[in-house]
């Protein structure tokens, strides 16, 4: 991890040998209990733009596969889309964080997400030695969708070709994960063959729920769910059950863009996902730190506060 007072990253040589052994032993029960389980990772935020963080995430995902997990990657790509739209002098408009997508924007989003962003991630994984394959929600009719309907100020808003998922064909992913790490672009299709842009957090949550995945992990640019501690400082809430998370939304502790992310996690665990996580993708090797350590680095959501394996510490904020 990075020293908070320095930009220098610790290397293996900086860590005492006994501490290295303790870290590996702490990871052991998680590796044992997660072997063969599916983990859906939404890859986005600064972890997609920083070259160093890209490298760390690819290393983490590759290691997950090599120790027996079945990672499924769903990626965003808003900055890449913005860059291309800017080159073409096409203005972007957003409603409640969703890009209003006309036909021209839809064609560009599909071209960028499927043809550029997706293939870059696949290439980076393969450079780490992982077998990866890139698809979109169109392939094999993986994601069927319809137009998403929203209101703003009590009036309906036409978002254009922004999609709402109606069906996930899990057979596509189940077959792929036998040999590859699927990397999925968040583009779906309706019954008429029209393509739709879909929010990547939503795609990841829907796929995780449909697969009844062991974990859903959302990489973000925030530390997790925060609240003000007794000493006035902000603290991360590392473990929340769904009722606690809903209360934090109701009392205004969770606000803004965190609300849909938390709601996606709550929805996923209520539909069969064992644990959902919101973690800070700006931290090097964030996936390994969250999955293979007792405390983790972000916020975890479950339906019940119970250990994952006998002897795991159960964190309680009350």
C-alpha cells in the first residue's frame, strides 16, 4: 500500500518477512472458500485512466483466476466516450448522471466501448498471462433490454438509447468462465435489434444477481460508505447489512452518486449474491486487499452479519 505521507509505493523488499507470511496466511481461508466461485467486478473510475492503477487491477484479476476464482469483468468507459465525442464536436448531456444518448451518440458509444475499451482490457489481461475474452451484451443475446424511463422534476425525460435490462442469459457467461475471464461491455439489445447503452454499475449488479455470484465488487473513486465518527472525523463503514444501508440512505448519510451504487449492492444481495462491495479503485491492488483480508479496504454489504468461514472476525459499527 502507499504511505499516506509519500507518493512512493512500498515494495516487497520494504516488508518484513514475517509480515509477508502473516498476509499470506490471512488470505488462505478466503482462497480456500472462494475457489470455484464467481466474482463479478465492475471496473471503472480512476482505475481505468491511471496507467499504474490499470496495471495493478489487471494483476489482481489475473491472480484471482490463478488461485481458483472465476472473475467476470464489466467495464465502463465514460472518459473514452467523452474524448471521442469531443473530437467529433458532439455535445454530451446528462440527466441524473445518465448520458442522453441519441442515435449518433449510441453508435459512438458502441464503437468505443466494444471496439476500443473492451479490447484494451482484454489485451492487458492477456499480457499478464490470463486467458480473457471480450464481448458485449449483444453477443449471444447476453443482455436483453428496453428503453429506460426516467422523470426529472416530475416530468418524463427522453434519454434516447439508454437501456434497462429485462433479461440476462447466464448460459453465455457460464460457458465462457470455464476457460476465460469474460470482459463485458455494457451494451445491450432489444427485441428489434436496436442497441442500447446501459449503466455499467447496473450491468454488473444484474449479471451478479442472475449468476447468484459469490461477490459483486464495484470499483469507484471513493473510499466506501462514510460517516462522521464520535471524534468528528470521517470513518469508513466496512460491513453493513441491507437494513443498515437503507437507513443510511434515509437519514442522508449516503447521498448523491453513492445512492445508486449502494442500491445496486442491496438489490444484488437480496437476489442471491452473498457479498457486495464498494471499494476505492485508486488504492493499488484494491481487489486483493478487499477480498483476501479480514478488514478489507472498502464497504461490504450482506443480508446477515455472519462470518464467511469459521473464525472470521465479524465487524460491527454499533
